[in-house]
């Protein structure tokens, strides 16, 4: 009987020690308050990375703007509706580039052109007054890798992402663009 009791106590002691070790390991593991969003193009997803050449021929990455509210704007110089929307996009840039946001450190536009002609693309940037520095394209038109990645089948198309790279709105035009960005601006 004593052997059985000693054996049982040994098993309990080993199980307790093992349980304590597991709890200690779990306590030291990094904790997340919420699951990480998947990479995708739906609202709530983490925006996929875009890395394309800028107008200066140097690569630009979307992720370089992390920490800011970013409007990813798909457009082209040959697209009439895009060119008609550009004054609104310019207005949003001027209105929000120095705004104070609740959690983001500023506002930027990341323009992705579906042009296939570099001169036409650069001329449209100048003519329409697209003064921000983040203009990219692979000059493949509708075969653009970024357009494929984001499922863009018509332009203009836009994605608003927060400071963490999470898509918070899509396909914003006109006043709706300003209204959506206003929701993230600190109130006075």
C-alpha cells in the first residue's frame, strides 16, 4: 500500500512540475490582444505590399508610409474619370497633409499608375498638380502587378489604409473621400 501511495505522490509531483513549466513558458510567450488581420483587399485586411518604380526610377514601397493614413490611388493618364477625380484627390491631400490624426502621424497618397507610357504619366502628374512624392508604376497598363494584387478591374479605384496598414475603406470618391478621412482626424 505504501508503494502505491508513494507512486501516486510521485506522479502528482511530476504532473505539478510539468504544469508549472508549461504555465511559465506560456507566460513568457508574446501575447496579442487580437488576432492579426490577413493580407488581402477587403476592409479589415492588411493591405498587400506594393513595391514599384517611382517617376525618378527608384523603387518605392507602400510599407515605407507605415504610421500614416494612406490613400492608395489607382489611376492612369488616359483615364477620363481618373483625371476628373484628380482635383478632388489633390484637395484631400492639401486638406489633410498637415492634419492631426487620432492615431496616425499624417496623411499621404500612394498613386499607382496603370500607364504604359512614362512621358504621358509624368505629364499628367504635372498637369493635374499631383504634388505628393509617392507616384509608382511598372508601366504595364492593365497588366500592372499592383492592379492584379489588389483586384483592380476599373479605375479610378482607391483604398484608404490606417497607420497599421489595415484597409479601412475602398473606392472613395468626391465628398465621401473627405468624410471618411475626417473620421480619423482629431477634433479640436
